[in-house]
C-alpha cells in the first residue's frame, strides 16, 4: 500500500465520521445557503501581471515531515497577502498535514484573497463542506478518483460556485482531467505514490494543455528562476508551500520568489 492509498483509506473513514456528525442533507443546505459569494480563484490566476503564486499554508507533509510546526495560519496569510500572493491554499487534512477545516473560515475573515481547500476530496460531502466553510475552490486529484467521480465532483463544485483545480501528474491523468471538462489544471511535479519531484513533469505536460485552460505548476518550486523556467513551459501560476513555510519571513520569501524583493 502506498502513502496515497493510506491517505485515501483514512479520508473515506473520516468522511463517514463527518456524515454522522452533520447529516449530508444539512451540509448541502449549508453550502447552498452560504451568504458570501466565492471570490473567483480561477479568475484571479487567469489575469494579472507578474508571477501569480498560490501560497500554501502548510505545517507538515508525509514526504517532508515537519515544515513549520509553529505555523500561525492567520498571521502567515496576512503576510502573504501583503507580499503579493494571488491566492492562498489552506491545508485542511488533520492527520497527514496538520491542517484543520476550521482554518478556512479563520483565514477567510483575515484576508481578501481567494482560498483553495487543499485536501484529498473523495466525496461530494467534502465539496459541500468547502463551500459552507468559506472556501472558493476545491482540489480534485486525478490519481485519487475514477473518471466518473472526477466528473461528478467537478460538476458539484461548479453548481456551488466553486472552482475546481484538477491535479495531474502524467499524460493519462491530464487526459482524464480534460475529458472531465477541467478549465483549471494543476500539474504536480511530485509523484504522490513515490514522492519523487521532477520539474520536467510540468515541462512535458503543460504544452499539451489546450488554450484557455489555466495551468498551475505545483511542488518543487523554490526559486524565481525555477518559476520562470516553468512559466516558459506554459505554466500560468504556481502553487508553492514548503519553500515559503520554511523561511522565518514568509512575506520576504514570497517577494524573492516573485522577483519583487
């Protein structure tokens, strides 16, 4: 069993427990009655000057261990917004990444940026949670979902006004994402099964993405030059967590990455 398999098995048990606490019908109602309109995650990444960065609030990960154990998500979110982040990615997985679903609301109240709920989504219940708790976009991982489930979950997100970032790592997953209608594709340079990182993944896949689909390069991006390299390959935006979270001054780290320091 790979780490991804372990995470997905745990996530399904977690969703079942959540369904027992709050009935699916009640969560769906909360999602559909949410008062604040989504902030437009994809739109923010599709327009604007300079390097558009989705800055990730990350405490730890299975592949890299403790990254920022003393993470103050709200303070970091404010610093990253001031430093020019286009959007924020909020880890909500508790067991493997040290996140929390409650962080979505706390961060949303602190900043004006669109928020991606970063988690392993396997059920429409989680999409409803995302909208109800203040997220603007949901992550759908092609490697974790059957094609029919990918289509259904993306459709549910769109019904609720959320954007869906469909994450891929190889050509087959990219085809599945495009077949599902994805207009926002994350190309993960980290293989979720082996956790090996190769920036060449974005360089190989980005040219295959049709015009009009926003491409987000993910993982392994530590320097301005690396971001520019992937931008030249066709990436429109960059999801960056570890290289920012390991620095004492996350705002200055983001400025250096964007080339504005």
